[in-house]
């Protein structure tokens, strides 16, 4: 078993429509789904957290509604998703319940991972579900997504979810078992790559279009997903889901392609917060430096001043009383709400603001501290 798989604590598994839905009959492949849920229950038992990103809503729903084969108009795919998603939810709920696990449906739209205010919400909801022992089952909310505002394919959606959740492994299960040097169907000497350390132009050129009829994503979107994943410190695997128990088969045979990240998710996230984002404001706290350095979150109590105008989810700097930057982080409150609660105990927040917000202004997981001397 590969070290990256063995070490992975939080795994996102993306399931393509062609695996879940029988192409000819348009019905759910329940035996396959049951076997997959056995794999997930086993992973959970071994202490790993699993988040599913499941396609299949449109493929299932169009059959129930009796729509003809071929490309669908936007309204018809939205209607199909509404019908199919309820079938999917039912199937996951009963398969996981039979294994003593709770399934949790999470439908996201593009803004949930791209807009930082909503990103913090989605991240904390999925974290809470994992903490409570549920298996989040994520899909795009295709019923309200329009062609302009959508992820469009679940490969990239899964990569965004993996990056948002700081997962250390993303597995794309579909009808292809890896990245080949040339299209395997038409090129006899095409060879599957075991691992990709860097996504070079040569690697991108190998991604001919090997998509199947049911799924939107071909190899091109898988490479796009790999770029998102590895930039976030997540290793990505392309593996075949055509077999029963695809995750245990993956663990035992290792037939797949690994895209290797150069850092771990926590380091990548801290780098993103500390380096890429422009702070929209600052908190001044004379005593914060030592507490933050020992791994604490920034609480309202010690903050003496709020500078700038920012919304929840924006990057905000943390400064000492002398003005030196101690670190940066994603803030849990807008500048007006933050100004109202600084200097106060976290327990008073609900009384002051009229709603129960987070106890911290910036949670330590959302914070990147300046190294000494930099
Ligand atoms: N979200 C779509 C569905 O559930 C699938 C998108 C894809 O196949 O990548 O039907």
C-alpha cells in the first residue's frame, strides 16, 4: 500500500455518473454503491475521514422524467437534477445507515468555495459533520446552477472541496484507471503513468479527451482538478471505479496515477493566507504575540483597535501595539461587528450582536503567523 494512501487522514472521493448510473437503463447501480459504502465504512473504522463528491443526479433524473438521450437544455438538466438528487440522497442514506453511518447531503454552488464569506461557512459545516461522524455527500446544486455560474464538472468541484477542507488525498473514480501517455483506446503502446510529480505542458498534452457519455469531465478536467489539488497540498489519484469495492482494490493493487503535492495541506493553506491574500484591515492587540505563537486563536478580548473595512472571510492582519505585523488570517466577523465586540469576552458576543457568532475573531486554523525576523 502506498505511503500517501496509508498516511491520508482526510480523503475526498469523487464518483463519476457512469459508475453510479447504468448507461443503458438509466437506473442506479445499487450493488456497486453498496460495495463502495463497505469500503468507506472500512476506511472510517481505520480512523480516516471521508467526504464523497457524487455525480449522477442528472443521469438518474432524466431517466425518471423520461427525457430523450442526447444533450439536455438547461431547464431540462435542472429539472433532472432536482429529481435525480432526491434519488441519490435516498440511496446514500439507506446504504450508509445499513452500515451504522449517517449520510449528510451538501449541495454547493460556485460561490460556496469561491467567495470567502461563504467558503468559511461551507468549511465549518463540513468540518462539523466530520466531527460528528457523518459522511458528507457533496454535489453541485445543479437545479439552480446556470451555465455561466457553475463548476460544470464534478472533477473540479471535488478538487475545490478537497482544497477547502485541507484534505490530504483526493481520489477521482471514473471509467479510466489513470493518465496514459496517449489515448489508450487508439494507441497500442500507450502506457499508464504511476505518478506525476509536476504537471508540465507535456503532461497536459497527454490529456486527450477520454470522457464518457454520461459524465461531463474527461481527462482535461481531471488535470485541471489535479492542479487545484496539488496547489492546496492535496495528493490526487485517478483510479478506475469499474470494479466493485474500488477503494480497497486501489489500496491493494495500486493501479492508478498519483499526482503528488509538494507540501501538506496545512502548510499550503497557511502560505495562501499569509502570502497570496491582500489584507483588508487590521486588528491591534498588544498581548497577542505570545498567545498566538503558542497556538491560540485571536479572541476579541485583547484587541484594542480595528482598522479598515472588511467582510467576514476577508484576510485581516494582526498587529502589535507598536504596529508590527504578527500574522494574518481569515476573519470571522465584518469590521462593524468586530468593532462592537473587541475588548469583550467571547461569552458576551451573542448579547452584543444579537446572534451567536464564533468565539474567536480569527481561528488558529485560519491564521498564518509571521516567522520571527521576517
Ligand atoms: N453534478 C452533475 C450531476 O450530479 C454531474 C457533473 C459531472 O458529471 O461532472 O449529475
